[in-house]
C-alpha cells in the first residue's frame, strides 16, 4: 500500500494505491461527501486478490484532501470529474477500470462522455443517469409530487435520514448519527452490522483528523443537467448495479441509465440499499470482477 498527495489545480488530493503496479488498474470513486475510506477493506481486498491494482482517493473537501470554503472557492461536477482524472495522472495511469458509487458514478459518466480514452470500463453503483435533476426530485418528493419524466422520486427513507441530521456537538454524537444514517440507507432486508459500520466511520473520522462532517458537495449544482442525451455516444463497457432498496435513485433508475448507454449491462443485488453492508460485498465484488475480466482486452484481470 502506497499513499500519494496529488495536485489538481489549487487542491491536493490524498490517494492510495494497492496491488501489483503492473496489474490492470481500478479507480474507486466514492459518493458525495465521502472520503476514500467509504470503500470497505473487504471489497478492496477482493479486487486485489483477483489480480487488480486498486487506487482510491479522497474527494476535495473530504478526508485528507484540501478543504475549501465553497462560498469563495465554488466548483462544479466537471471539476470533481477532473479531480478523478488528475488522480490517474498522478499515478501514471493512462486508462483505468472505474468503479463508482452514487455521485461518484455521475462523475464516471462525465468522464465516459468527455474523456472516454481514460476508461477501460465503468461500474456505476446506486445512481441515476446524467440529466436527472436529483435536487428537484427531492423537492418533488417532499411535496408529494411526481417527476415529469416518469422516473421515481426519492423515497421516504431519504427523508428519515435527513430528519436525523441536526448539527452534532462532538465525535460520539457524530459517530452515532453516521451509523444511524447508514442503517436507514441500507434498508431492512439484509443484515446490518452496526459495529462494523461504527468501525468504518471511526476509521474515516480518524483518517480525516476531524469528526466534523463534510457537506460542500451538497452545494455543487452545475455540470450534469443538460448532459443526458450525450450518454448515447458512450462506448465504454458499462455495468450498472441497481439496488432495489435505494431510497435516492429507486428502481427503475438503474434500468433507465443502462438503457441510455449503448451495450450497458444491468444487474441487481437483491436486498441492497444505498450502502455497502457486508452482505452485499461478495456479490458486488463478483459482478465487478466479471465485468472487468470481460472488458480487459489483454484478459489480465484475474489470476
């Protein structure tokens, strides 16, 4: 395991590299306001054990990367996508298999549209297509309205999480809040190991050096709403992972996204919500590994 700080314009991005440097590279892109430690150790270990090189990084305003005052240093989703490309540059990687969750999967879509040569494949987990106005759909859901495009708006469980998010007063309360939020996001069909999520979030807080949550990504609003039609020209081999209990992008958002990208394949992880509990890690890693094997022209992505 090797750590590296990478410069991307006026920010520095913390990153980590695991596995054989000569192995097929995989870039993990976390969701909004999540650092690299969002990705469970078991998931990373499964990919490395399959002969892959895994790179993960802290988004700006998370973890050990640069934290900015958004009011004086605003940025867009295009800037966040450029950060991901800068991480590849910083590790000397021309093109990678990208595995991305939630907002991170939106960034992967932007890269696939604007810089397709940087991607060997993409796996898009728990997300919706470019062009879907999530902020407007949240407002519609709160008002009891439907979306004009016919796709479902977020479900009640999203608001159950939002209702929890009063400002916390210290690390213990913040840790409790994070675990409770993941418990709701994960849904009630699969086992939820509260102790494991407590360990994960404690590691994330220790990694960041603060218990205070990152919130700036919630202020980003530019870069995706007009891009939906461009998905039709994406040539990157794409796997879309739909979570049946996802309260943010409920089914059939995954099917809609897969239908917008030529040749994309859709899989559903039974019982999965908008989280990565232990019960989904093995089936998810298996789908990711199979997709990467099928997309690697050299056939090197396994031992």
